[in-house]
């Protein structure tokens, strides 16, 4: 994966369409560019556990442990931080995922801010990688995590 080329394209436009290893196109976007007409099926991508504080209400240690030790790719639904005024938030809840796969994690680290992703957008792109995007795995789970340690499995 050519991180420098992808990073340059993302920084220039704020949006990057990338065909991943399964042939599906994922769209990455800076959160400040999101508009309501783009739909609600966007997920915040994080490269490090500490970033949860920037997008969600403060978490209990139990909820942080669940995110940190998840064995499979997981999309979490959690109450949005009140400082986020614009973004794909539905009834006060946003979606996020901590990406641990080394290549994708390195790209997110280099971007150095939470990024929105929309899966399987079908957009035309000249960027591609053979590396599979973790959230497109059939074993991807979805869970609700509340700030007080509430946990609910949405998709197991």
C-alpha cells in the first residue's frame, strides 16, 4: 500500500476512494466535509484507543476494555460527544471502529485525525490495494457501548 500517495490524495481533497483487496471501494472523508444528504451510514475510524474521547462521551473502563481487546473487527454504536456539532449522528449515537490491522492502522495514524468511512460505495477510483479492509469481513461485529458500561450486541 503506497501510504504517501494515498495520504497526499486525502489531504488534497479531503476525500479518498480506494478499492481494497476484495474489489470493493471504500470512501474515506474528513468529518468536517460530511453533509446530511450523504446519508447516515458512515463510521468514524480510529487508530488509537485515546481517540474515542474526541468523538464519544467518556467511557467506563469496561467499555474501553471491550474496544481494546476485541478479537474481530467491530463497529461500535455509542453516544456522540457533545462537542461534535455536525456528522453522521442519529439520535445522539455515532458509529466508530478501532482499526488494528497494521497497514490500515498506519494509514490512519499518518492522517492523524478521526476519519469517516463509508463501505462499498462503488465510486470510480484510480487507487487500489490488495489489502483487505477489516470492516468488510463477514465476521465483523456490531455492538452498542454506553458510557456507563452498557453493552448490547447488535450483530454477532
